[in-house]
């Protein structure tokens, strides 16, 4: 790993078998918590019919919440894109497809009775089948990632600038077909492709932030003021402006993750980043259960406080489900069994890209 940030747990230039780039885990931790926060806050506010103070945080993060996640997801792709197709598809398509099938089935198991009460069990079956065409609920991210990986590999011999310009044009076009896969592909691919294409510059940005923390903090403060101002004025939704804010926010999260890694502060964010797939897959259940309990009992009248508690419950609850799954040997929920591998595992350094 060249000038790409510090490898967690390494000494010198030799990386251990489970080496990780420290600031990437911090950045991913911030990203996944923002995702849980968005779903938690908007879910509470929709159910309660009113907004709370957490709505401001969700609005502030909207311009960059998903762009930074997708950009980071493409960051390590240059290391593996030239693998043979069998290995590539195993790591980048089958891997996510497995978790999508498992967890869309789990989510349907919880929601099917409510769906059946509104329509019929026959309709529930059709909805389940439809979820393999139209991404279901919170799982659209891992539905779309394999598409991004395949498209990027298929187009790697095309001029990168042309691909990037087309992707940027798709984001600016604000395409709305009603199909999540198409609409989100058009809106997000430019960020994923940028992570892949500009990875050396992203790592260079992290290195500069690590070397010049005071300047990095000043840049973060300036970005926060600009982002908040544009969100408050509504300008953040404008074409081109949204694209710029997406990249600016991604750079800000990278810088923030680097500074936290440099100071070794808030290690919980790093832990969440290391287990972001766990949180992403399982947070819906503790989130929904906590929201229902708090709103039905009315024990906490303030909607903002309820939203905050639901967010915390979503994150911690997902991690608790993971620990219980390990305890009761239900690893298949979070680890793909060997029976579902189409290419053999290879020993060596495992970086965040594999997740």
C-alpha cells in the first residue's frame, strides 16, 4: 500500500493478513451511521406526522450521505479490476447477491403479515418476486453495487474521461423512471466511478490532511458552512450544485476520517466502519422495533429525541444481532458460506474493498 493512508495494525511496510486502512474505516463508520440516521429520523417523522431537531442533521447530510459511501466503495477497485471474470464476479456480484437474497427474505418475513392484511398472501408472493427486479427497502445499495462493479469492468478499456462525463451527465439529468435500479444508477454511478478513477488523488488528499491537520480543520469548517447555507436556501438541490456538493462532502468525510484516525478519537466510528455490512443489513429490525415501541407508548414526547434514540438503537441493535448470530452459530447471516462461492478463496491481505 503506497501513500494510501496508514494501514491499521501494521508496522513498517509489511501489512498483516487482515490489514486495513485506518481512515477508510472511520469514513465508512460515519457513512453507515448517517444512513441509519436518515432512515430512523424520516421513519419516525413519517409515523408521527411531525419533525424534530434531528431533521436538520438529516437535511445537512443529504447532499453527501450516499455520494461519499459510493465513492469509498469504488476506492479499492483498481487493485482487483483486472482479476479474471470468475473471481471478479464471485467477489463483486455473488458476494452481494447472497446477502441481498438472505436479507430480503428476512425483511419479508417480518413485513409479510402486514402486506397480507392489506392485500392477500398471493400478492405478498408477487411482491417478494418483484423485489429481485425492484430493490426492496433499505437493501437497494447492495443491489446496485454489483451493477456498478460489472459496468466499470466492462468499460475499463473505454476512455475514462468519456465514461466520467457520461456518468456526470446522468447525475445532472435527474432521470426519474420510477425504477430504483435505473434512477439510482444514474444518480450515483459518477461517485462510484470517481472513487475508482481518482483513487490516487483521494489517498493523496488523506495524506495531506494527515500532515496538515489545522488546514484540514479550517477546510472542514468552511465546507460545513457552505453546505449548511446551500441546504437552508434550497440551492443544494440545483443541478451541478448537487454534483459539486456530493464530491465536496465526500472529500470532507475522507478528511474527517483521516483526522479521527490521526488522533485515534471516537474509535466507535472505526468499529462501525469495520462492520458496516453488519449494520447495513440488520439495522432495520431494531430501528423499526424501537420506533414502534416509543411512538405507541408515548413515553418520550419529543420527536427529535425519539429519532435520536431510534438511530442509536438501529446501530447498536444491528451489532447486537451480529454478536448473537455468532454466538448461536448463525454466521451465514453475515458471512457467505463456502457453498455459495464460485471461485476459491485466496490467502493474503484483505482490504475494505472485499466488503
